[in-house]
């Protein structure tokens, strides 16, 4: 295995683990209810900004602790889906 292949394999494994963690967190958020589908869209936008700020301020642990990044990703998914839903209902 070449060095490039080893790096790619390591990245692929890391990406798979992060993706799985993200999906588990999203599943937990969805299980809490559908409030994100009906709450004020400005609230969702503020939450995305808050989550980004929390992630950005936690630079020391950014590589070791992915919770804030997972929260940010999940808030972005909720905002995207909410926006798509609003666009369809126009």
C-alpha cells in the first residue's frame, strides 16, 4: 500500500466514523420531536450561529471533541430542511 493509499484509507475510516456519529445525533434530535419544523426560522438561524460560535471558541478540543461540530451540522440540516419545506409551501 502506498503512502497516498494509506492516507486515503485512514481518511475514509475517519469520515465514516464521523458520519455515523452525526447520524446518531441527528436521530436523537429528530426523536425529540418536530419543533424545528414549525419554530421561527430566525430562531433556527440564530441557533446555527450559536453552534458555530461554540465550535469556533472550542479550538483547543476541535480535533478531539466533535460534539459541537455535530451539533452545528445537525442545526444546518434542520435549517436546510425547514427552508426546503417553506419553499415547497409557497
